């Protein structure tokens, strides 16, 4: 009798705690897309620290301070189920501290060296990331642990981060600018067959990159693996049928966000506000 009663009464859906996705700019949107595909019922609070953008050329301590400061504010304000540092530049230096500081699971995004090593037949891997990420000890440790027998050609570029930001604002990217950036990957006699997109911005322009490489390559990034990891940590049952509310916050000027509005609307963000 009771079960009949429950099935007839429309109970209000339990408030689902959101997932925080944090990045300096729009790069974390590549992770957001994977999260939406894997966990379509989870509400997302996206935060771009556009006041501190770009993180790539910043000293490590500045990146750590900004990341911890923003995450703490977000956790206090939104009481999330989990936070993703959707930025390789920040994750490679701030993860241990963020996990110590916050009492929720914190997932970091780091360069996908291991899957690239598993896929590279030539044992030559390219790493396209920010200047910060290519210089990190953490990145060297990943290479040492998972790709010891590979040659890893590293290219750090802040310009590519800026070009991605422009692309998402509807601006046209000159293919020659992209060619110049990736040139060092193909300057020697041995070209990589796998390229790690070790910055969350870059999967957002994978198609453009693919159209200008001089030889076919396999592009590898961490997005899908991150969504799988989040799903296993949350072990949430799919209980809602409607698309939840996704909200986009930023820390700096409105001016840099205005040209992003069409992209953010197309990605189903229902609110776009400065973080207060
Ligand atoms: N999207 C970020 C990353 O994955 C960094 C971009 C930047 O602010 O330099 O490293």
C-alpha cells in the first residue's frame, strides 16, 4: 500500500549538491562537456578566475594562492559534493594543499602522459601545455613513471591559451599562428605519433589543431578519464530526468565575459555572474 502511495505522489526532487569546476579561464569547459556527457543529472558551478588569467606564466606560489583562495570561497558558498581543479597548471602544484584544506573530494587534471605512452607506437610523444605545466616537477615525475622509454617533446605556449579564449569568443584563428606554435613538435627527424593536450583549453580547439598538423597524430587528453573518476567518487544514482541548472561564475571583469555569452548559452549555462 505504502509503495503505491509513494509512486502516486510526486515528491519534490532531492536537492542535488553541485560539482565545482574551476579554471583560470574557459579551459575547464572541456571538462564540463565530459561531465555533462557522463553525469547529465549533476548541476555544475563553473568558476573562471579571469582576474588571475593566465596562470601559465605565473610563479607557482601565485597559482597555488589563487587556486586555494577561489576554491575555499566556492566551497563555502555552494557546499558542493566535489570540486575539480580543471586546470593542469594549477593541479600540478595545488592538489595536495587543496585536498588538505577542503573536506570534500578534490579531483585534479594533469597531463595524460600514461594513456599517451600506452598508445604511442613510435615511442615519441608531444606534450602541448602551458609554460608552467611543461616546467613542473610533477610533469617530469609523470614522464619518469609512465613514459620512461619514450622521447617526450614539450612545448609550452601561453599564446595557444589566448587563441583558444579568442576562438570561444567567436574570433577567427589564423592557422599560421597555430602552425608556428606546434612547429617545435615537428622540427626534428622523428615526429610524435601521439600529442598530449596538457592544458584544458586545448581540447576545445582539437579540430583546428588536427587540421594543421603535418602528419596524422592521436590527440590525448584527460577529460573522459576525469569524468569517469568523478562518477566513481560520487556513485550517484541517476534520479533526475530534467537537465539540472548549470551556473557560470567569474572573478574579474565583465568585459572579458560578454563576448563569451553566446558560447555559454549554447552550453546550457542558465546564470552567468561575477562571483561575490
Ligand atoms: N587551462 C589551464 C590549464 O589546463 C591553464 C591556462 C592558463 O591560465 O594559462 O593549464
